[in-house]
């Protein structure tokens, strides 16, 4: 299993998409979330969108490998889909935060590679968040405030990549 973590806007989603496009032996873990879908997101492809009761039931039934509350919404990894891919001999990539990574490491540390993606600077991170146009100014400010906490966990990872150039960062990841 391969985990990519970073603060919002550092490039983990772009890097994970490039890996999936170029390596047929890696599948992407599709997280379950209680947040609303964003424009263009497809249920079952980008996320499994569920309500709070459904998420709580998944926790109680031990159906999630990991889960965490991030930005007022819950995110988690359905256990069955990951186990099915691993049994087929495929690697599974996760786009999750430090909380989920800690949980996965506790459960499967010997079969887990953790990579933390850092932006080249705080200013670049803020510019990226603004340019992607997904969030209003208040959300960007909150993501920036929370980025310091996320970044503080970089030392818990096996590898760290500073994403100042997407192609170079992709080559390092490979």
C-alpha cells in the first residue's frame, strides 16, 4: 500500500492521478466521505458519498481501514475494496491525511509506504488554493491555517517530496 499525504493544494491529487495513469498495477483507494460532492465529482469514482448515519454504521461494523474528521466532514477507507485489490496482487494507493496514515501504519506498517508531499513554500500553497477556484476565501484561509498542523507530521513519513515541479516530483515518486 502506498499513502500520499499533504496539505490541501500541495499536489497529491495531481501526482496520484499521474501514477494511476502510468502504472496498471496500482489502483486508487476510493474514500467514503460525508461531504457533498464538488462539481464534476462522481459517486463511486471520486468518493463514496454517504450521510453521517451511513458513515457511523460503517465505523461500528468495522468496515473502514481508517477514518478521520477533516474540515468538518468524515473521510474513511472501505476495507473490502482494498483487501480485494491486494488479494489480486495489485498495489493500492491512498490519498489520505496524517490521521488516516497513522491508523493504516498501526494496522499494516510492514506493507505500507508513506510519502508526504510538501509545497515549495507557504505562499505557493496559498496561490495554488486560490487558483484552483474550488473554495471561497474563508475556506482558503481555513485550509491555510490547518496546513501548518498537517505539515507538522511530515517526519512520520518514509519519504518527503517537495513539489515545486510536477514532472520532477512525479519522477521522484516513481
